[in-house]
C-alpha cells in the first residue's frame, strides 16, 4: 500500500506500549501538532526497569519539511514515585511536564540556524558547522523522534546519508525502506511499512509505520538490552509483531553472511585441511605441543598432535602457520545477544560459542535457528531462559508467582531447546525449588542471580547448579568463608564472575576506558557515544575503584585455589573484547594463563554439558579454533593477536570479519 502524502498540518496524538526484554513496562505518549511555519513534536517516555524509573521528555521544533530547528531531551527524576510510570497530570501542549517533587534536567539540546548548530551534550556546549541533510535526534529514546526522522528523510528526497547530531560531531545515518509486513487486528488486515535505521546507535534499529503514517512498532537495542514500542491499538497482534521483528533481523544477518566469505582454504576443508607448524594449546590442560598439526574435514577435527606423528594424506590441503599458536575458539558465558550485530562481532573477535543469559523468547530462538542452519555468520548459541517473580519491578518476559507457574515456564523453555534456566531476583523460595526440580527433570541446568528471598547457600541447596556474577559477601579466607567454599565444592557449583563487567561499571570515569579495554576504540563510534554516558562513576576516584576490583579478584583467587570451577563471562561490556579482559583479570587474580584459557574453552563447554562437541581441539570435536600471532601462555594478552578464526571448519581472515562487523581498524 502506498504511503500517504505528508500532512504536517494534521495533528497526531498516539501512544506506544514500551516493552523491555519482552516485558510491558510503561508507555510513550506523543503528539505531532502544527506550529508557526512548521510542526512540533512532544513526547513523554516513561517506564520502570527493575524498580528504577526511566522518564524522558522530548520536544522537537521542525519546519514544514521536518527539518530540525530545535531539539530538547530532558530527564525527569522524582522524589515521590507513588504514582508509578506514566502517571503525570499537568500537561504542556498535551504532554506531561515535571510536577512537584520532580526534577527536570536537560540532557541534550540542539539549536540549528542555517548551517550552524549549538549542541548541549554530557554537560558541555559546543558550536559546529553542519552539512545539508542534517537531523537532530537523541539515540534510542524517546521513540517518536524516529517518526520525525523518517518523515524528514522522505520529504527531502530519501538521501543516501543523513548527518545526525549530536555525534562526532555528526554520525552518518542510513535509512532503508525494506518492504511491508502484514498483521491482523480484530479481523482487520493492516499493512505495515518497515524501515531500517543504521548509525543512530550501534546496530540496526527498525521502525514500522501503519497505513496512516503512525508509528506501529519500533525496535532498538543500542548496544544494551532490547527495547520495543508497540502502538496501543495494535497490542492484540503482539505475538505477530514480535515474529515480524525477529524475521527482520534474521534477513539482515543473511545479507551480512553473503558479504562474509571464508578464505579459499575453507573450500578444501571438505577433502581435508591441515594447519601445520603452529604451537597447539588444545584446551585440555595438557602441555602445549610445538610444531603441531591439526587436520580438519567436514567441520570436524580428525587429528591433532605433533607433526612428526600426525600423518597428512596427499589429498589434504596444507596451510603453513609456523610461528603461530592454535587455541580452541573462545566462549562468552554471560551474553545478551539483543541485536544481530553481536553475532558477527563475536566471531570477528574469536568468540565461537556464547551462552545467552536472558533475551526475548521469539527473537533469540529465531536467531539460534538462523545460526544453526548457517544462514548467519556467528557463534554457537546456548540459551538460558530468564524467569522472575511477579510485580512491577520484575525483569524479563516470564514471571512465576507459584510453583506450578514456574514449572510451566520451564517446560516451555525446554520445548524450545533451551539448555538452562536463569533465575532472577523476585522469585519466592518455593517457586525456586519447583523451577530447579522441573529443570532437572527436563535435563536442564539452573543458573542466574540469587533471588532476594534466599541466601547464596540456600539458593544452591534449592538446586541452582551455577551462579552468575560473584554474589559473595565477607572474607573467603575466614573460617565462614572457607566453609562456604567447601559447600560450593561439595555441590559442584560453577561461578560466572563477570569481573570485566564489574571493572567497567565501577571504574572512575576519570580513567579512560581504553586503559583497561584497549579493544574499545575499535567499536563503531555510536557504540562508544552511547556508552560514554553510562559507564564509570564520576564520584569514585581511581585508587578506590582499583581497590574494589582487587577485593573481587582476591575472591576469584581463593575460589580458584580451592578448585571451584569458574567460566569466562562478560555480561555484555565491549563485545568480544571483554572476553580478552576477563582472562587478563583472571591471570591478575592468580590463575595460570593455561587455566584462564580453559575457563573460556573446555571448562565453559563442560559447564554446558557440551564438552564432547566443543571446547577442546581433539579428534571428533567441532572445528572451532583460533590462530594467534603470539602465544597466550607467554602472556595472556596475546589472545588479542588473533589472525584467523575457524568456525565449523570454515577459516576466516580477521580483517574480513572486522569489516563485516563494522569494527574500526
């Protein structure tokens, strides 16, 4: 169906239901109204994330062709939250405004006059010259800004690139009209036009407009957790809309795969491919093998060992990797793959397996189906199904208030092929026990956060097999601490410390991120801009931050010395690169480089009951491996020197994957 002509003089007032990781958490209410010589857009974006209210208001002054004149984004904070999300009364042009007990802080302001813009961002005001086709927009939210952006793009001839402010000083944004999707609401057929927006945040955002040019759905992750908006009138079609959103990402992944070609040697892997001459660290814990040979055929390792005793048939193609080091592909055991760009980025950094620790059900199952069928370039995906207790402060798509509800949700995840359950904070003790019992009956394991209703020991005794983060209070060197460690060992508990995430969140903002995350500057600039306002503490000094990290590393050392298994996970951070940092921190804590490597290879695979398939370089295992320019046993930071990554027997040059993932040289 053709899009209607622009009608800037027609007022529009509408509302979008906000979903955060699949849970309905609030509303965005917006209006677009005529103003002197143009259009004004007002938006109130208001939701609750695990008890924390996120409330943003936007005002946009636009010309009749939607060219920006002024943008103002304000954060609303409250001392009295009794009214809950979205409950404001006074209005300004139809939009709520700050009330008594509220503080309104302007976070972003852009004023444009001709080819000059004055920009307030992160507390600093700058003046910049701007090119034609410039639009002003704050990343991710409120969502209605993106409606104005698409109308601007259409009214100005659908330019190939739009310069977006605030940026560095601008970001190039590309908009693509991708086609249409059809839903049915109360028996009526509705055709939605789908647009892909690239360059506003890290990753592609999607926007759907209905036949009357209203926002139907918007989807963004921005390098964080997924947020979606669905027009209130379309909520009965929620399931269909989620499926449409998931398919849009899978289609884009397939397009990325077409432009990501493996090296020519991969073609020969069907007859056999031999990597010859490198030092082999096979992930088992055995000593490294110098001058080794690894033979791959049909995606599997058929031989691995010393060159002198590993025979190579004449039909096998040889690849000389002398002077390099081969290790198993790395794992990220605490991932949240909320946008498609994580998959090629993981592979580009040598992460060949990840455990997703909580996601939208429809999206992540479609994503795994795509990778399993090799329609997407990315790592093996293992899934932990997120479940929380009831209430407005709950997290994720599924909540259980009774044992029977908990069991039913476990069975739904099990039927979809999830390997684990992930517990969250608001679950009651009897519900936790039921979830763990049902998960074990379904041959699933249980990991996650320690619910507020339980102690760490009580949660483990209820059936938790693994624990996310490092929720240990007190001194593990004390008698009580030693007793805890003994209990962990007796129960076989596996820990996922996410030390690198703690370092990012707790570092003093005065310390540049690249001091301890040297891979960060390789990320696309929208990712770094998005993270700049949310990482680190302005009130913490560097010495205090380092001391806090040192205490965490001491606990890791004591667990390691006692033989408690730990796996390498990042809880996002800097995609891929944070796995490198996790291993560096483990060595800093006291692990040997060999054992740090095993935490991200064989120990992770064992924790997922997949060690017969992945995690080591042994006969019969999946051919997932890395070729490094330097030996990580000499210095664990040499994991950063990856030259090639092999996934399922296909060997990719790092440069090709970096280009596909949009990483900077």
